[in-house]
C-alpha cells in the first residue's frame, strides 16, 4: 500500500493539484520570490477548485477532506513554490480549519463560505514583537466594554497574509489571540477573536521585507489600536484559546512538515537530473563517490520523511488533539532534513545551484523557515521530551 495515496480520492486529488501547480504555480515562482510579491489572484483561484476550505465541512462550502488530503496539497504546492504554499497554509489551515473546528454555528455560517470561496483571505495572529514561543507572555489585550463589544490593543508580528497587497490592504479576517485577564490560579487567560477588515482600529503596521525565504508570501505586522470587535466575534468562551490552539496545532505542524517534504522531493529530483547532465573529467558527476553520498543520503532521508508525514497524516483525526508527539516529531525531523537535502542539491549543482533560475537555492532559503515557524525546532524538542515523560509506553508500543 502507498501510504501517501491511501485511496482513489487521494490519488485523484494529488494528480489534480500536481497538474494545476505545474501549469500555474511553477511559472510564477521565481518572479514572485525575486520581487517579494504575493500572488493573491492565484490563491483565490484555489477557491474555485474547492481547495481553500479543504478540511471544512461541505455544508459551509468546504471539501470535507481529511488530514492526508491536506498534506498532499501542501506537499504538491511546496514542490514548486513554498512561499505560495505558506500563504495557502495560513489561509486554509490557520484560519479556515481553525474556524471550522472552533467557531460557533453563526460564525461558521457567516464566514466559512466567504473564506472557502476565496472572496475573503484569512490569517492567524498569535506572535508579537516581543513574544513567540512563550505564547502566554503575550501583551495584546482585549477588554469587554459596557455595550458588550471588545476593545483590542496591541501589535502582532510576522503574520502571514497579514497584508494582501503592497498598499497595506489588511487580511479580510484575522484569528486573533488576546489576553483577557488572569484566571483563579493566577494564569494568563487568553481568548480568541475574529477581527474583520473595516473594524475600527485594525490596520497593517508594516509589510516585512527582506526575508531570507518565503518571499512569495506576505508577512506583516498588524496593529490593533482601540480596535472595536462585536461581542459575536468572540470565539467560544472567554479563556478558551488554549483549547482552540490544541485543536489546530497538530494539523498546522503536519502540513508544515508536508511542505518540507515537497521541498525535499523537488531538490532530490533536481540534483538527480543534474548529476546525469553534468560531466567532469570525462564522466557524469553521478559517478563520483562524493556526489553519490549526497544523492544516496537525500533519497534515504526523503523516503523517511515521506513515511513519517503520511503515517502521521493517516492517523490524525481533525479537530481532536492527541497526536502531538508525532506532529511535533514529524515537523522536527522533516524541517531539518529538507534544509539538508536542499543544501546537498546546491552542492551537487555547483555554481548553477547557487542561482535562482535553478530553483534549489530558493527552496534552500524557504526551507529554513520551517525550523522556526509554527513552533521552533527547540519547542519540538521540549514538547517531545515532556510527552515521553508522561507516556513512556509509546516507545515500545
Ligand atoms: C515568515 C514567517 C511567517 C510567520 N507567520 C506567522 C503567522 O502567520 N502567525 C503567527 O502568529 N506567527 C507567525 N510567525 C512567527 C513564528 O511562529 C515565530 O517566529 C516562532 O514561533 C518563534 O518565535 P520568535 O520568533 O518570537 O522566537 P522566540 O520565541 O523569541 O525564540 C528565539 C529562540 O529562543 C528559543 N527558545 C525560546 N523558548 C525556548 C525554550 N523554552 N527552550 C529552548 N529554546 C527556546 C527558540 O527556539 C529560538 O531559537 C511567522 C514567522 C516568520 C518568520
């Protein structure tokens, strides 16, 4: 059995996304990276294909597909353009899936059809200028007013899709975490809000330029300055953000891992082709032992990545926590492996590998983000070690 294509439906999905990516994503990847531009019309097109709401229920305009399907789409997009894939992930996983799993009926009916079609583009805002890994150290606050509305104050940093155009058009809707108090045990209480474009006090602080990689996705600082949000835009109950995060984080990490897999696959393919095309000392460079080490090790890593990504995906139930060990484990392993494989590809391709036209240098730059975003590799070390303390029996299962 091929665990990366466990059903006929998955095979068809992969073929459809691969063909569409080849035709539409691949030709624009180099230019959008070079110019640090986000291809908004192309992302919207994915709505027509039913991919923007891939994991959302069909009754709200989604495709109702599983974690394996989500991994397939991210792998295929990332094999061409990880920056574009990251924008897709921020929309479809960090916003759409979050709302589908955590929103109430009114919120889902009102917003999901808009984000599944691509009419609205969403983002998720957790990180701040002074806080990333230490989530509970956040300083953005939300205070309920006498009329029931919430007033949000603070800044969010590094938000993918935070701005949509060069003119600072903010995301149509943002999933925002804010501090709403301290609970009985003295712990920070965090709540989740849906902030929509046009709400007073919500704006783009700056588009962040000069990123190492993922330059085809827009990253922005968002400002909430006495931002007024209606009572009905609180998600769930006050203080529930940790539950929301738990329900979404595993799929987020799995799909980031699938992005690493796409990078690895493409880099392996590029170095393998090049090793036949290039000759030195009257022989193909693939005949040199040192080149064989790059190619051989990359193949073995790529196969291990693929097995771990799809094993985790096939065991994941959307909306339920429980696979953190593997969602952290697979992202930890694949992010560094993708970076190493991209590095090997540049080495095999020599000077050509070092320039944009040959793609692998872009993929190498993009791969680095996957060791940072969605949880740093150090946070995965910490979570895995903590979870193995609690459930050591899983090692021998
Ligand atoms: C291109 C890009 C896109 C992004 N998109 C989004 C987005 O859409 N939404 C969003 O909310 N965020 C986004 N982020 C932010 C990203 O999630 C954070 O950068 C990440 O969580 C790390 O936070 P930080 O940068 O504040 O680093 P810090 O948390 O300050 O970490 C700095 C270093 O300290 C280490 N460290 C911290 N705590 C510990 C610990 N307990 N033990 C060991 N080491 C530790 C870290 O591992 C890291 O090496 C994005 C970032 C980038 C660069």
